C-alpha cells in the first residue's frame, strides 16, 4: 500500500508513446449510420464529464511520485480497458456538480471541482467486424481535488492509482483507452479554460403580449 505524502503540483511526466493517427474520411459520414448501429441510439453527441484525479504518493525508493486514478471499464463501448473516471452529465446539473457526483459514484471519493481543462469531441467508429456500436461523445475534461478518503470499487468497475510510468506501460499493452491516454498528456498540466454558468427564468406572457419574458438570474464564471 502506497503511503500518501503532502501533495505537490501534479504534472504528467510520462515519456509519451507516439499515438498513430490516421485520418479516416468515414468519420465525416457518421450521420448516415443507422440508429440501431449507434450507442444507445444516439441522435446527438452525449456530454460526458471526465475527471483528472491525482495524488502524490511514495513510489519506488521512497521517492514521491504523482499518481492518477483510473477505472476498469466493464461496459461498452470501452469494455476491458482502463479509463479516466467520468460519466454522463445529467440534465439540470452544473458542470462542477456533475463531475463531483460521477467521481463519488464510481470511486467513493469526495472531491471538489478545480477547473475545466479542455473539451474533446470524440467519435468512435467501429470496424465492420467489431461488435461495438458507433458513438459520439463531447468530453469535458475537469481537474478535481480529493477531500480525503480512499478510492474503492463501487458498481462501475475496479479503480486503481497509476504512476505516469505505469500508464505508459498500459498504453504499450493497449489496456488503456488511447484517447484517455492523450487526454492525460495534453490536459494534466494545461491551464484552466474559462467556463460560465448561466441561469435563466422563463416567464409566461402578461397583459396583451403573447410572448413571455425571460430573466437572467446568473451569468457567472466558474474559477
């Protein structure tokens, strides 16, 4: 069991696998894929909150190392791979509330939202012989800080902490979602991206007007 030590600024320090990127024209024709061949019969991209969760622990030779929390996916479309913690953004939630809830549901950890680090449009196009469905996700990459406690398996799959070196090994073994691997490389050390929460109240028509009113109650930058 790794002994947790006081945190330092988390940085992803893996040497970096060269991910093979091959543009495919088929991705631009995904709109023509029949509904029965789409993940959950998607008609639009699904907003997904993704959490970068890190800690500093004692590694080999009693040296501090930054570790990242991953979850073993047991459901499609990425069954049988390690992944960043996260899930669907529910209707009516703020971004911060969504990622805090997902982390708690998947790991049992209480966390607090720190910042939005980036946005990724991820399209999944299976080959003709693959059993998975086509899918399209809008990933909102969030950094969160843990508020104490221990991560443990809930109902979504096993969870474990990995050093950057171990994550490099997962990539070499093809046991981590490749886009999640690149997300760690690109966003673990990235600056915050500005995002705002806007709350608007819709009001019924009044008097002779047939058009209802709207009142802006909040337009706030979330730090």
